[in-house]
């Protein structure tokens, strides 16, 4: 009996592996779209959600999420988390910049959510070089002790992530960026340094203003880069936040106006820093739900 059981396991494995290879090849060859089109002729159900499928055809809404390796700053190989629709597209791409706590499960969930809404989404592990293979908490602590991610390295890593997204077979060539907490500042930095199609800053600190004494981050204000902003900007902030404070948000808004840039800012009463974070006490469901809707509407306008 034991031998019989052992002989059966490889067969199951081969079948599962064969299914995965088959699904990958379907994506590459565009077979999924043609299959859906044929099914649509036989079934009365039709999709009315073009952001996740094809209008007028039976929707194929499967997504794939996996860890990949990309080329980051200086050509370094770094870990990244990719989530994408399993159909031909074309789809826009979103680079997701994680918050200071790191390359963690909640931010991977955000990445998968973008895929469910019809985007190829990629989150590079900005701490990969600092603590390869470490837990998110340990990697974040290591990076924080070193002063955070250097700006030049961040720009190179986002450039590599954007190139990876544009190289996918189902890409429409457009790429945007979104970041949370420290990632909000980094999203603004990337949009002022690279040719992008949209940028979202979720309560990014120190775009204006400087870190208080004792904070280990070695970053400075980047408001002076506003003149180089390459794309529309969406800013989402909490009225009770200190970094950035409402005054710092107003300072950035005045500079955007002075430079004639396209932007929209929304500040939520009763919300502070990290109101998107579902696993933290700072989470504010109403603010987060409205901010998600605004984010998707903003990206749909700029990227589709």
C-alpha cells in the first residue's frame, strides 16, 4: 500500500504542473481570449465590466500572483511580487511601493487587488539588498537602521519595475505608481524622476518638511522636484496626520499650482497616518473605501 501511494504522487504532481504550464502558454498565445469569445456565442451571460475583462464577451477573471525576480537599480537582481490578470488584455501596469514596515502580506494583498481590477501590478522588495530572506519586520528594522532606502536606489528600482511591467505580453505600455507611508514620498519622487502615466501619494511624509530629530530616516524634502512631475498626481491624506501634516500638504499643493501641474488632493477628517492599513489600529474603513474608489477612478482615466 505504501509503495502504491508513493507511485501515485508523482502522477498528481505532473498533472498539476502540466495544468500550470498549459495556463501559462494560453496567456502567451492569447488562446484564453479566443476561448472566451467562442463561449460567449453559446452563453447569454455577457460582461459589463471592461476594466476586468472584455465588454461583449464572457469574462475570464482569473488572476495569477507570484514572486518574481526583476532587475533593479544598477542591474541588481531583486525580489518582487507580481499579480496580473490571466487574460490577453491589454492592461496598464501599477508599481506598488510598500510602506516603511516593508514587503509584507497586507501590501501583497493590495497588489492582488489591483490585478482583480484589471491591472498588472508589481511590488518590488525595496529591502531585498539590506536583508535578503528576512521577515518583513526584520528587513524593515535593518533598512530603518541604515537610514531607509536611498533616493537614487529607489528611482532605479522603480524604473526596473516599470520596465518589467511594460515588457509583459498583455501590457498596454502605460505604467503608474502608488505608494503608502514612506512609499508615498517615493511615489512622488519616482513620478518626478521617470516618465510615468499616473502617480498616487498615500500620506507620504517629507515631500515637504524634514524628519524630526531622533528619527533614523536620512531623507530630505523634495518639493523642489515638483517642476519635473511627469504625470497627473493623486494625493490621499489624513487630517489627523502629523507626517505629513495638513500644513505640509497645503505647502505641496501650492507648489503644484505654481508649477501648473495636474493633481487632485483629498484629506479625510478623523483619519490619521496609515488609514489604509487593515491590520492596524489606524485603519479607517470609510476613508479607505472612498480612497480606493478615487484611486481606481484616477488610474482608469489615466491608464486605460
